[in-house]
C-alpha cells in the first residue's frame, strides 16, 4: 500500500550495471535471441513440483517492470492448491464450451484450428502452479483514499512479458490462458472489484512427450516486424 509521504521526488544515482562494447552487446543480444527461441507455449505438463521460491523470484522479476506513473497496477495470485486449481478448471471449461459452441464466432474459432485447442483444459489441473494475473483499476493510499492508475493494460502486459521470460530463464514452461469472461476468478480467488483478471498462466516442467503445434514455430521475419529510420548512420 502506498504512503502519501513517500510520493516525493528525489534523484538517485543509477544502480551499478554492466557496460558492454558494441561487439559484446551484439553477441549478448544474439545469445538472448537464441535463448528466447527455445521458449514455447505447451499444454502437456509434468506433475513434478516446482518450489515456491522459484515462483516468488520470477514474480519479483515481473514486479520490476516499468509502469505508468510507477503505480505497478498488477497483482499475481499463485496457486498450487489442487482443489483451487480444479475449481478454476471447471469454471474455465464452462466458459470455453460456450466459446467453442459458437460464442466465439466462426472466424475466431477457425483461427485457433492450427493450434489444436479445444474446450478441455486438463493442464489447469496438471501444471503444479497457476498464476492468475490481475490488473488493478485503481489503488489505495495508506489512508484509504483511492488513486487512479494509468496505462494499466500496457503496464500489466509488460510485467507479464517479464514474468514469462523469468519463468523460461528458470527452466520452466508456461501456457497463457484467457477464458472469456474471466470474472469468475475474482470470486474463486477472493480478489476485490478493483482488480480485473487478465489471464491465467499455467506453469511447470514440460512432460517428456510434450508437443507444440507446427504453426507456433512460424514467426514473422525481421523485415515484417521492424522498421528502421536511421538516416545515414548504421
């Protein structure tokens, strides 16, 4: 909870960080790209436990993300309780059945066909952890008064990217899941009206026979995702 007395400007020195030569920087960037190419969304998890300390460290990394006015408008709810996970699965599958029976629209459902998805979500039971990500519409000062959060979707999206990357760095796999609507998560997890559920991340180790859809390996080439305006420089 934010204390009003802490909201004053004070300039601090930039914390110590590595400084690389151009060559080393390129090598580091290429190595990171190669590492991230190993990341894949999976639906087949092992039941092998994952220490809570790993999840906590990854969420701390997510919490270091930039945000609008530094309000950090996110809440991560990590669940390993089998009963709670199963309750989430039942509620999510109910929404998914309505989606796949026509609620999602023909175009959307057809777009999902190459990914091989369907209304059954066993990974919500099998994955040792579910992390439900909430976006905070507003926050509260220590005196109980509200304050507005800014750029909430953008901020939560960046933090979620940090989290997925941290989980990959820790040797784990994840699956983003967005049943629609997701309001049931507030009730199941006891979250307040100020928080809007954004997604469920299933987290764990990949099963030995885990597969990925071929279409998921098709990534746009650089010239389709990057435009460079550099003048005469390199």
